[in-house]
């Protein structure tokens, strides 16, 4: 019995230590709130170990994405990678659209915004800071970066700037587009280059094999660094959670946003425990919950750090070692999924549109619902896979539909918690997508 217990603890030490760290973090945060009052600067010092963990995870994101994507694409011929890429995109679009529709249905049935106070007196027209076409054009432009070095830390963003009243109509204001580069890794552009480079190396034969071996060695080295970082992870998690608990200023505000949180959590639970497992079972023909158990470490880490990109190293580890996903599939599908496959974020945004519309008694007709769905899909595909990045794109989404963006301030209060749940669903969707793509790509994999 002791030997079995020792073996279990050795095999699942990361999961057990992470669970313990989350509990200790919550307890430490509650104690610090009750026994002492930290100033803003002291709170920053207190959360320093947690910030170090985030820095470590972000540090390896770029080399991990590049090496895994290049080796994954180069390991397959161009025909195979093209088919696998199409299957990945088809899975992403289908599950994201399903999440959007599910969120709209739940928000219509539960009506979370009608339980809150009306903000009709605060109604303001949406600013002309973004439009659907501008967002889509920025998305395409970021797919083809003009400077790869710049793409590592900046991405392109267009803004509408008023110029003058229209010459034909004095009451109508004309706008011009002003483009600038904003801080934030352009992962879409980097992925585009890595896919092209991997395809080129795969078709170069022996000459390209040397470079593929180089990137394979880099990928293996990065995974060894990941194992070192995992040893520090429990310490960082304690201070990440404790700092968030200390930072909550008004617990009573949760009563106002309770129905909104309930709607989002119910939607995430249905999508992650029914929709995705059903899709997995229909395609893979295996027990989906056994697969989910194999991803437990990655899911718990996603809940803690609230970042799909930061969780990617552990997602790869769990998918390959625990669930036996083919390396050629995992290193191709999962980096793409961490960037464009955000089921949880899509559901959250669709509920948010209805919530704010209901708060303001703002009717949503078929046209506005269509715009909301398209914009949600676009912002999920092009949004950064970083903590609370969804709140930035929510402003663009509300402006496109015509809703007041000043109500976003209410959501910030609970976003730190909901962000963790939806990131967990995002990571689960990526992993299940890799398993489904692997099952559908057996013929292509057997040719290599």
C-alpha cells in the first residue's frame, strides 16, 4: 500500500502540489486581508514571486511555439499538413460557433442583465474607435508581418480618427484610419512564418533535415526547461492566488453580477462537460472523461495562470505523455489552438453582449446578433492568449454592436475569476481538438 501511494504521489506530484498551492494561496490571501492591510506598493512586493512565475512561462512561449510548429509541419509532407491544417481550422470554427450560440441561448433564457439595475441614464453611443471591417483587416494584416523581429513584441492596430464634418452633410463626421503598432506578441504572424518555414524545410529533403534536427533539439531543450520551471510553479501559484484574493475590494458587488457569473459558468460547464466530450466520443470512439483526466495538470495550471500561451508547455506535456497524442499532431495543432481556438472566451463574450444589452434595455435584432457573432469569432481568433486579454476585445465587440463601452467596468470586478474558468475551457478545447484531428488524420500519419 505504501509503495502504491509513493508511486501515485511521484507520478502526480505536480497535480497534488498545485492543488495544495491553490488552497494555501486562498488561505494566505484571506489571512492577509484579516490580519493586515497592505499598501499598493507592498501588495506588489508580496505578489513578486507570482509575477516571476508568469515571466518564466512567457519567456519560453516564443521559442516553444517556433520550434514545435516548425518541427511539427516539417515532419509531414505538404499535402498532409494542408489537410491537417484544414481539419484544425474546421474544428476551431465549429466549436467556437457552437460556444457563441450556446452563450446566446443561455443569456436569452436566464436574462442575467434584467436582475441588475438599469443604466439607461448612462447610455452613450458607441465610439467610432473600431469597426468590423477594420478588425478583420487588422487580423489579415497581422497574419503577414512586415518585420519578424517586431512581431515578437508588437502587433498592428487600426484606429478611426475624426477628420472633419462631411462635405455633403455637415452633421456627419468623416473618419480616417490611423494604424500603429501596439505592445503584444503577434502570434498569428509568427505562426504564419513558422508554418511556411516548416513546409519549405519538409520539401528540401536532406538539406532541410539538418535544420529540422536543429529545431527538434531546441524543442527538446525547451521542454527540459519547462520541467525546471514546474518545480517552482507551486511557489508562484501560492502568491498569484493570494494576491488576487487580497486585491478584492468589494465582495458585495458579486451579488449584482451573480446572475451574469452564473450564466457564464453554466455555459462553460455545458460546453466543457457535454459538448466537447460528446464530439470527442463521436469521432475518437473513446471515453472522453479519461482523456480529460489525463489533461488535469494542464487544466489546473490554466485555471491558475489564466493564459493559454503560458499553459502551452504543460498542455503539450499532458497531451503527449498522458494521452499519447502523436507528436506531429500535438506540436502542430496545440500552438495553433492556443492562438485561435478560444471556446470559453467566445461563450463569455456572447453572454456579455446580452448582459449589457439587457441592462440598458437595448434590443438586439437579427442584424446586430449577426454582427456580434462575427465580431466574437474574429476577436477570439485574433485575440492574444494572455490573462484578461478578453476584456480588451470586449470593448471592440460592444462598439461594433452599438452598446455602451463604459459598462465594461462592471465586468472587470469579476473578470479575474471568470477568466480562469474560460481559459481552462480554452485549453481543454485545444487538447480535444488535437485528439480529434489525430483520429481524422490517421491516413496521413501512416504515410510518414
